[in-house]
């Protein structure tokens, strides 16, 4: 019972994280669909002033609210490197997930904060600045609201549908590869989408599966992983094994994964 109470307590931190990602969204949104200076990082992924401004706010708010818990954030990690070791509890932050979509002017970009405890994501919040939607963990499951102070509704992942299951896939996925994944995982419909919004769409029952056979980083997935599992979904390796975090010896890189509904 004590373990269950701890899990609920940590999940309830999602409400605080939701307030922070909403504040970051307010900082980021004015940069959207403007003439941005785009810098290419070492891995050729883009970074903008919006990423940096959002990260500054998030890290400051986390340090104020949770001073004892370290945070690993994408832009800081890309500039200065990831730590060689990390304790059992820490935050993973992606201030603008889906920067390519952001630069294109597409709405599918997000702000992510996930809390890791002993290798597992236990709390998280994701905001989609373009729409104002925010999803976050709570002791009761996953709550969603459309804007700060908006009405909160509980969302849940749906069961695998009979017939036409919908997969969310990367914009860059080639047709041949998509067909292979459809045969492997049994989905018939698919929609291209950027960022962790794929994970929360599954968590709220709007889609069924997101197979990722390609590189990601821990800060890309932690928040969405926490939300999806709290909504009754699953997030595992392709073999169905537990997907863990805190891989400091691997630079916090992820392996392949499959996110599914209930």
C-alpha cells in the first residue's frame, strides 16, 4: 500500500508540471510562424530561440518548485553534454519537441516534462502550444484541459479496435517501411504526425499505436510515456519488455519502442 501511495503522490506532481509547460508555451508561441533564426546542432536537428527561451523558463520553474531534483534538458544537454551518472529521481525536459514542425509552421509541436523514478516515468505533462491543450498525470489517471484554468476531463486509451486500427507515424517514414510496420503490428490506417503529440493522442483514445523503429532521446519520450501508461496504454520495447530511463552510459539515448492503447 505504501508503494501505491508513493506512485499516486508522484503522479499527482503532473499538475505542477502542467502549470510549468503551459507557462513555457506562452513564451514559445509568439515565435511560431515568424522569421526564426534556425541553428543546426551536431546531429543536424534544428534549434531556435523558442527552444532556448522555453528551456530557460522550465529549468527555472523546476528549480524553484523541486530544488532537490536534477533536470536533464535537451538544449542544455546538446550544448554541454549529458551527465556521466544520474540519481534515481530526475526530470527530463524537451522545451520544444517537434522543432521541425515548429519551423515549418505546423501545429504538432509540444512542450514536455517527465519525472523519472528508479528508471520508470511516473509523472508527466505535455502542452501543445498551438492549440492550448495540456495533458498531465494525476492520482486519478490522466487529465486534459484546453488552456490554463480550463475545465479538466479525464482521458483514457481505447481498446484495439476490430477492423481498422490507426497508427501515428513520422512524417519522414517511407511508404515501404510503413507497409512493413503495418504488416508487423496489424494496423490498417496511418497518419503522419510530429512530436510527442502522437503519444497523447493515443492516451486520449484518438489513435491506437505508434511504432518507433528509429532513434530518439529520453527527453523525447518520458512525459508521453508517463501519460500513456497512466491512461491505461502500454509503452514497451518491440519485444514487449520494460522501457527504462536513466541510461547515462548511453548518453540518454533510447532504443526502439512501441506505444499502444489499452
